[in-house]
C-alpha cells in the first residue's frame, strides 16, 4: 500500500460477536452505528467470529477495498489473538504496527454480563479510545537480531545432561555448567527408579557417557554462573571455575536452559527425625544402595507421606513421593517378604498413569498396607509405635516400627533467587522457576531465549524431567537454527539531546536494557533494542522526558485519556 | 474391641491365609474405596454390616475379631459389591472363605445351627405341606416332593450336623 497516503487517516473497525460471548450480552449493532460516527472511521463491519477464516478475509478485503490505513478489531484478548490480526494486516499490505486491539469481551461482556446497557456504553468508550490511539500510530519495522549458535545449560542433573546431549546431537555448541564436582544431581543418590526398577546409576552413567562423546559439548564441573549480561541471541555469561584450576571464563551464547534441580527437604523437628531410625526416603535410597543386608533384617517398616508438605508452610504436593514410597516399600518387601510394611498416606495416594496404578496394586498384593490419615488427625510417633487413627475402624491403631521413613517434598535451592535475578526471570511463591504460560509455553520463560526443565520448575520424576529436557532443548534450538530472532519494536528510544545521563532509566529497567555510554556528546543513555520489552518504566521515570516509548508515546496515551474523559 | 488396636498383637499372616483359599486370592487388592459398602443392601438395614470394614480388619490381621463376628454371616450374596468392585476383590467369595475359616475355628452362630436342623428335617428351609402344593397345582406347577432323606444324608456326610 502507498505509505505516503498515511497522512490521510482511514480507520476500519471490525467488531466481533464472538458467537454469543459478546453478541449475547452487548448491543453490537448499536456499537457499530456509534462507531461509524467516530473521527476518521471510514469503514465498519460486524463479524460472527473475526478470527474465523471468513472474518480474516473480511479484514483483508476491507483494507483493500476501502483503502484502510488503520485497523481496529474490537473482540477478545490481544494475549491470544493480536499476532493473528497483525499478520492478516501485514498480508493485506498494511504495516502491522498500524493495528489496534480493543478488548470488549473480557472488559465488557464477560465482566458486565448482567448490565447490557452500561456494558454497551463501555464498549463504545473503549472503541472511541482505540480510534483516538490508532490515528496516531506510526508504521514500524520488527527488529532482527543475530543469534550466537551456542547454548548454556545451567545444572548437570538428568534434565541438564539430557538437554545438553540433545542439543549437542543437533550440532550446536553447548556449555554445561555444574556447580558440584560431579554430574548427576539427585540421581547420584537414588537406587532404583520407578516404575520398572531401573538402576539409577546405569541411567546416569549411560547419559554421561553419551554426553561426553560429543566434542561440541563442553562440561564444566565445580563451576558456577556468576553474571549474565545481554539478551536473546547474545548472552555473555561469566563462569567461575573452581577446579582443576581456579579461573573466570566468559562464554558467549545465544540461548540458556535452566536445569538447576531441587533438593529433598530434611524434616528437622518433624516426627522425631534423627537420620538413624527415623529417616527420609532419600536416606532410605542410600541404604538400599549400600546396606541391603541390614535392611533385610528389619521386620517393621512404617512410612509417612506428606511430611513437611501440603501444610501452611509449604502448600504444594511434591508429586513424586507417593511413587517413591511405593517403590521403596516394594523393594524392601522383595528383600524380606516377611517384613510388615505400612504406608501412612494423607487423603489420596498419587498414582497417575496405568503403569503406576499397576505398581500400586503390586505393592498391595505384596502385603504392603496403606493407612489413610487426615491433617486433623496426624500420626503420632513415639519410641516404639506410630499411632494413627484408622477412619475405617473408627479407632486408633498402634503400629510398631524398626525403621520409620518420612516422605518429604522436593524443595527449591535457597539461592535460586540469585540465578533468577541474574536471568531476570520470575520464581513462584515456593521459589520454583516460573514458566511463561502454564499451558501454551510450559518450557519457556517470559524472557526470550531462556528455557526451563526439570525439578527447578516443579517436582518431577526422571521420565518427566527427561521429557521436559528434550522439550526445552527443542525450544532452545529454534532461535539457533533460524540464526536470527525478530522482536517487536515496541521499545524505548532516547533523545540524546535531552538526555542528561542521570542513569535513573538504567536503574529502573527490569531487563538491563539501558546502559549509560560515553558518546561524542558526553555520557548518554542507550537502549539495547533486543533486550527492551517495552514496559515503559524508563519513559515514566525520565526527568527530562527524553525517552519515547514506541507505540505508546505520551501523545498516543493522552489521546486515549482525552477520548474517554467527558 | 479396645480403644487402641495394637498391630503387634494381631496376626499379620491372616491376609495371606485368606489369599491362599480359593476365592480369597484378591483380598489384598482392596484399596478401601468403599464402593462395596455404599451399594450394600444389608448395610442399609444394619449399620453393623460394613464390607469395607471387614476387609480392613482382615488386612490388619484382626483374625479373632473377624472370625468370631456375626457380620460375616450377614452377607445376602446379592453380588452387588462383586459386580461393582473396581479391584475385583470378589467379596462374596472372600466372605465364603471367612465363613469356612470361622466354622473351622469353631465359630458357628446359633441361627446357622437352626438352619442346618431345618434342612436336615425338611430337606428345605421351610416345610412344604398340602396347602402349598394345592396352590401350585391351581396354577399348573408340579408338586414338590420333600427330599428329606437325600438332604439329611448329605448333611451327615459333610458333618454339618455335628457343628
């Protein structure tokens, strides 16, 4: 389309019924009539579903037939549909930055379902604001950035190892940084893995051997990430290497995978934990590995589930402990079929998937007894017995024990927040790393070019950690394979003449996207376009009004405010 | 039953003994969902009868309590639990195993003894007289012959009369 024509504003507004989602609660015809009278609006159309094939072609036709140079869709949420509508504009020859989204579903019909009149009025207000803004939008181009075809993997447990190997296999350069002296993480302490009782050592050694066979996979043990600078495609990572020789390495990578794992909670002060006769499942794994003869001689084994989990302090379910308990109980019963084994569990036993259900049944068949408790009736542990209220009998039962095993949850590392700060990625309330979207982007962070897998995200079993690692490796290989990434140019720009290099913008920027640099005209703030997420913090803080937010300029925002004020 | 049940005083072999009998094999598969108790028509009338609870007691090893109780004799063999059990515990058959074990251990409720005597005396649980047979004839059904001798013979042979 002829860009010189942009001076004459020709706005087209497409109003979506969203089936009955909008159409059932707002007077859409009335909204359309109203919209026709707004400044520079030359075309309006109502669609049953604007996002349908028909709706999209109506946008394209509208742009072509009415020579539209600004487009508004009033429908659902930009979170799901903005990329689609922008692409359609682009296909019709309109710069996608000249598109404006108005949400009349979440903001009107859904929240004001029972107030048709007022909701309709609100939709008109929002469209009026949208029209005011869209008239002032300027065409922009996406920013294209080169990607360093190398990946940093932080953490050398089964997840990190798997992700590294998978990427190395594809020919990418990979640097795996592990802070311990050896690889393997939690897997080093495990004996057998459920549900097929594979030897944990075999699984780990196999993966290690495979990883070590790739010359393009560099493994740094006894090493820690100290600093991360840069942005997607161009990260500069400082690694502190302790062994064999102390030193600092600067590594350039395009993408980063976080696989730092978790640890098992030590239940100090709970149920008389002493690490000897009252131990954790992880300690039991070690004994199964090294002291099977001693375990064979024990007759009474009791396990308690959800110790230190699903309470006020730690509300979450650690997901793997039920299967771990069933597996370890089964292993003990195989060592000593005469052993009397009780698993005291809370509410339910977590066995999902057919193979785990079978495993649970096998355990019951072996004579392992499952006793349920409720949090208001927790087990009471004395020197000889565990006392538990059996709800089916309606009475307390006393179970003697030679070994009491506490199933404690996987918890995050205390210093997870340090790494999170370095990476500028969020943690959840339990200090686990938080993904960009629980359903649509489960292995990505909101920050481009950084991915997550394994127990640093949430407690998972080995098969799940491996699946996630393979997924994260696949995600991480996309920018590396494309060699370039495109980012939207909704970014800030510094007017060098106005800038006094006070540094306020750099200090408030949550993405480290502004640096103060020496220029010919003295020190000036400079925006790293690829890192900028367009949050606007710098623009709002600048005392000299030297920062412009592209797509959200003061003028554009104020026009919306003026449009909505009576 | 005491207020606290001490597991070390119970018989942990009990569940294996049941599982070793034909029909009792699946008892350990029970995961206490309660489907059996929820659908049981006997339980609707008598709260004391609770199949899930009986299984639980058996699994815990409460051998004496289970075998000496009246509950195991209350099952009406309607097969509702048998059909519905998600773990295929075959409760009716487990109950039969428990009854056999109870009898062997010398626990026979007096009502059972009465029933055995009725069977032995009449060949049926209640006596058929002319009144019944006339009614049958009216609607074209054959007469019922009392088979006292055969039945009492079987009872003698199996030793049921000595319980």
